[in-house]
């Protein structure tokens, strides 16, 4: 399915630019952060469509949480964030929800759902800056593992299109 592979490509761009932004500053750092946020918006929109057959409402909630995280990340770049919650907290909740949707799906391996949920727990350590700082960089590993494995799977394998179609059909979503 093309949508899954495009989502994987956008996820890869998010990874590359997000990682690059950790090592560069100034205009280049700003630009890479902005590209990462825009790419994650694309991942979010594509994932909404991909997981809508599993559970439309939960996929919508996941998308809303992710978009809120993207907005917070972008606002933080401009020093306009209305409150001081690290954007990774939103992505932690998002990864937990996507992990659950993967577990409930029939078109992706369940192991990816477990890895995404594990990744979400790692991102949730950013609820407490001091706790996250004490665990750094190890608290980043679950998210990198979970989201990285899903990215690679989507790029290399995509989804089981037949099973996605079955789950998307009116009989499959009932």
C-alpha cells in the first residue's frame, strides 16, 4: 500500500532532520526542527487514514494529540509555547495510541505495536524534566527503537494490503 510507504518516508525525514537538529544550531538548526515538525504532521495525517479502519475515534484522538505535539514543537521554536510541556510528552501519548492501534490491527505485526508502546513510555519520561535529564540519553532509546522499527517496516514491507482492505471493509469494521 502506497500510503504506508509514504508514511515511512515521511517518518524517515522526521528522524533524519530531528537527529540533525541536535547537532546544529542557528538557522540550520531552526530549519531542521521545522522540517521535522512538518514531516511529523504528514506522518500523523497518513497514520490517521491508515489506522482509521482499526478504530476511527481512537485514530482521530491519536492524530489530535500528535498535531498538538507538532504545534507545541513549532511554537517552542518561536518561543511562543503557551505552557512548558516538552513536545515529546505528546508524542509519548501518540506512540502509546499508535501502539494500541497496531496491536488491534490485522495488517501490521503485533511486535511493532509493543515496540511503539514501549517507545511511548520512554517519551513520557519527559513529563518531568529532572527525571528525563537523569535518565538521558537512555530514555531516548525506547522511542528511537519503536519508531525506528516501524519506520523501517513501513519502508521495506508496508502493510498487508489484503488484511488492511478486509479491516477497512464495512464487514471488517463492524
